[in-house]
C-alpha cells in the first residue's frame, strides 16, 4: 500500500520536518478509494528520495510521524 503524502499535498517533496498525520494517511486512502487491511505493507512517499544520493537533502532534518501511540 503506497501512501503518497507528497502527492496528496500537491508537492514534489514534503517540507523538512513535516509531521505526517493520521489525517494525511486517511486522505491517501480516500484518494485511491481503498482501506488498509491486516497484512498490508505500508510505504509512505515523501518525495525526499528524488534528491538521492545528495545526503545533505535526504538525511538532514528528517520527516516523521505527527502523533503518538495511545499510552505512548
């Protein structure tokens, strides 16, 4: 399952330190008209790999989750 968060936001690459939200992932699912099922593998496209192998753009100031697990 590909969650194209950059595509959802209409950008080639998400901003540095962008916090990926549950709403982003739900929006990706709605956009392609599907649901995440048990056993699915989730891949998240941020657009950063377009800069590979320039480590200064790929590795610095990473994107990440914008939520915590309940109780976490």
